[in-house]
C-alpha cells in the first residue's frame, strides 16, 4: 500500500472538507468527503491495511472535529472493515456501487454518531434539533458526492488503474 500517497490524499481531503464543505451544504448537511475516501480505500486495499488506513483517516477527522478523540476513528475503521467484506460481491468500478456503499456507510457512521450524542446528551436535545434528518441528508449527500470523487481517485495510477507494462515481444507471429 502507498502510505505516502494516502497521507497526501487524506490531508488534501481534510483541507477541502474544512474549506469547501460548508459552501456546498444542503439543508445544513455537509458532505463527508473523507468517508468517500475511506470507502474507496476499503474497496481497493486488501487485508488489515484498509482498516488501519480507515482508522488513521478517522483520526485526522477527529483532530479537526469538536467531538471526543476516537469517535470518528472507530467509525471509519469499522466502515473500512465492512466495505472490505462487500468488495467481493460488488463491481468496484461502477458508480452505483460507490453511491450505494458510501450512502450505507454514511448511514452507519451517522447512526453511531447519533448514539454517541444520545449517550452524552439528552435524547430530547438530540432529536429536537433535527439531527436525525440532518444525518440522513448528510449520508445521501455524501453518497452523491462520492461518485465524482471516486471517479477522480480511479484515475490515479497507484490506486485506481494499473500502469501497463511495456512488452517488447511482438503481438503477432508471422508464419513462414
């Protein structure tokens, strides 16, 4: 796995998420572009590297959030593990797969976050502010944004497509 490339992508995604996500918010729900990167890593990386990468990307999100440290790390690590299990059953390059997995992962992460907020705060305070509807819109909005983001990530030579090796052998053989 290319950890340096993933670190650069993670930092770039964090910067873009902090600066541009408030500008494209839909009904107060910001897209979670880091989740799209976690789903992409879960689809592309094999073994425990995907879970470790999801946890590290969640740690970066935790550092920039106001929640307690470890909440998003746990959510993103579990998301990478779940997406990795689905990898064998889906077409990893299809846009509908990216939308469905990111929306499902967004619902999973938002549900865990709401359970955490309910355990820390009062349930009436969590439900009265419209957090449940905002969580659903965030998950769907992140799934919609995941299609172009993962299309761009598929164009990267080390994550998406493999570089073709040059073969100097002739493609056809003349019959004499």
